[in-house]
């Protein structure tokens, strides 16, 4: 590896596995800064339910792309994130040689590492008609339609995110091809080295961690946070795990006990989808969270090539 080549260390894996702690340790070891690749932690108004780093953790190492936009921000996409992170890195790498990226949002990580998906040209004459049609459909219908037309993408998509489902259907309807067949394009070469670290645990261990985290969130005041956001509940950014279940409780649709149980179940399902996504990436080197010495050794071997 050329001595002047910069490196981006990517820490990825499912929710609640310990990515934040590892990223902070790595950032301290290499005297570097952290870029968040957790799409829910971008939003200033969502804190407890998105498991943001604590104030103490944020103070330990400079973090970027946390609290950078509002839930009212429109059209913040993976493509926009790619542009902003690459612009940030262009300036950052003039001062430092290594940066750490951490998160569980595979689409956003892939946008930075490989380039955002380039699709076949959509039929513009049908695009606005399609969008108007899809905006009238509820979440259940969108889920069933994506599953019918593109089961491969349905297996990994966040099924509670209507924006992702609508975008997939837009592509399918206007190009006549599956979204999953188009979204893995040619990798864009980056002017920096990329070292990907994946964290994994046996499913039963991870599930217990998830259950414990949800309990801790409730103790920390998740319900109060959701109540403060209730008037904005129709925003697509709030149509996410940890918020929709408690909105239902607030509206007396389910009990608090059932809402908490659903948060745990939906988070476990989300973690499973995250692993499905990341396991498709052959460039990720997998470790368990406690293997810090092995991780440091591996990164060192990659930096010294």
C-alpha cells in the first residue's frame, strides 16, 4: 500500500452488537474521528429510540453525521449522504490518514464504499403517475406488492419503511425490471483504502442483547420521547421501530406491555435483515465484539500492505 494512501475503517453489523464501543476504541487507537452510518441517528429529534451514542461517548471522540438533519428534512437519500461524506473525507484526509465509519445502515455504507446504485433510465412520462398512484397505497399493500414483484429485495428491505418500498416499486414499474437486479451496479473506485470489519454473535446472544437494550431504552425515557414526537407521527422518518409501536400505545390500540414486546420482536427482525445484507459482502472480515486484539491486528495487517 502506498504510504500516502488514506484508509477508511468501516465497522458494521446488526443493532445492539457493540459497534459504537468498538468504533470509539478504534478511533482512539488511531487518533481519528468517527462518521456515523446509522440513518436513524442523523435526526436531531430522535435520540433514545435510535440508540445514539451518549453525550459522554460523543465527547470522547469527534463524531460526524449525527444530529445533522431534522425529521422535517425532505429527500435525504443515500445518494445525498454519499455526496456529503465524500466531500467531508476530501477535506478530512488532507489532515489525517485514517477515518472510522460505523453503523448498521447497509445502503448508506454501500453508497460511500461502492457508489450509489445507478438504475436504467426511468420512463419519465410514467414516473409522476406512478408516484401519485403509490402515495395512495397503505403499508400493507406496498409490502405485498414488493414481495410479489421482487421477493429478493423484499427479503432484505426494511419492511416498515414505506419510502424504501415505494422507491423499489417506482423502479420496477418504470423500467420493467426488478429493483434487486439493478441495484448492485459496478463498484466505483475510491481514492482511499477501505477496511471492513463486521461484528456478529450467535443469534440467541444477540436477541438477549436486543431485549435488554429495549428495556434500558424504556427506563431512559423512550415513551416520553415518543410522546413529544406524537404530533409528527405521520412523517416517514418516524415510521420506524421503537416509535410506531408506542404511537399505537398512545392511541390505546395496544397495551404498553404489548408495545414493548413488539419493539423487541421488530428489532430482532431488523437485526436479521441487517445480517442478511452484510453477509452478501465478501469484503467484510467478521469478528465477535470481544475480539478487539484480533481486530486491531487485522486492521494493522491491512494498513501495512
